[in-house]
C-alpha cells in the first residue's frame, strides 16, 4: 500500500522592539584609540516591518553626533550609522549587523566602515519582545504548495485544513495538475501537531510540529491516519477492500519516512487473503507519548 503524506502547502517579522536608549560601544574605530562609548536612542520603530531610526551621541565627545537607521528581522539587526554634518567626524559611515540576545538586554555584532576597516560592537539596553498573533486560514495569507490561498472548507482536491482532514480520490492527495475523478477513495485525518490550521511563524504556510501552541523544528509530529476504500475484481466479481493505517512520529530513525512508524493497520482485502488486523505496535494509541509529540 502506498501511504499518503499530507501536503500543504516571506519575509520574517521582528522578534524585538528596540525603541529606547542603548549604551553602544564601538571598538577599534578609526577615530578612537581603543573604543568609544555612545548613547544610541531609537525613536521610531515599525513593529510590522522591523524598520527603525534614531540618533546617537558620543559620551566623552558631545560634538560627535550621528543618525542611525536599520531593520530588525527576527533576532537579527542591521543598520547604517552616519555622522551628522555638524560633527567634527562628518563623513563617517558604518554598515553594521548583529544579533539581539534572547533576554533582550544586549546585542552585538560587527560592522564595516568607509575607512575600509571592520569593527566589533555591542550594546546594552532593553528590547521588548514582540508577540504577533498566529495567522489563520480565514486571513487569506496562507497558501498551499501550488501557491493557491488555502480557504475554509474543502478544496477541489479534497483537503479541509481547518478540520485537519482530506476526503476524496486517493490520486488527488498530491494535488495533481489534472484532477483524478475515478479510483480508490481516501480519508486522511491528522493531529494539530502534524499540520496545524494556523501560521505562527508567518512564512505563509501552515505550521508543522506546532506542539501545545509552541513552534518546534518544523517537522510534522503527532499522528496521521489513512483510510483507503476501493473495488477489486475477483473472478469477475467486484469486491470492496478497505485499508486503515495509523501512523505516528517517533523521531529520527523511524522506519517510515525516516521519523515515523505504523502504529496499527487493519486491512480487509480478499484478493490478498487479508481479513482484519494486519499489524499493531504494543503502544499504538493516539494519546501515548504526549499524542506522539515526544520521542517514545
């Protein structure tokens, strides 16, 4: 039996709002002997795009002032620092990048200036974590693997992602260019951690591996069922067959797709002399291993 794997199928959003004043230290700058400490004040920040701007002043030389503009993308920060025309360091430009720490209290990185030098930098302050609500199917921003918007209810292939299920011809589970209109039928159902009905990482796709509302590694976890039904001709007589397969995530090394295994299969097919239970693990229930979201 061929197993059906559910198919679903940007710009990242900022994780931090860095508005406020930061103590910013630049090392090995061309106009200072060892380092220079500045107060950098971010006065404008767009929580949707991560774009920001602000001003700065050197602590021990108030005649050295500058402007800064840049972008926060996830935990990453990029910016351009330019000294003011009134500064006696007029004309100095620094292109810099770095990372914001997970506690939001520090950030550091390196930059390249117009003196053809690289310089490390760090800053201390307080960044506020940005919580962006998960996108829903109803929002119209989530697409399938063909790039089509996923909508509520069943699509033409048989997928209903809001309800965590597929119900249609088996040949349509892979979203073929030409719809299959005959043959075996397939019903698939899956847990929220296999494929959720929301997009919490805002990449335009339904989340895989969303466990208890938390993003993990983007790998489907939980469980999936395939229930095939069809007709087989035996000695000139049409006979119905059914095959119900229950699958779960078991982590790397699984014997199915590398991280999964068959928990239970019930197969009724007279042509193969199969009647009832075909295989079953000792632990085969959906509620085990935190609904198959932790390694057994």
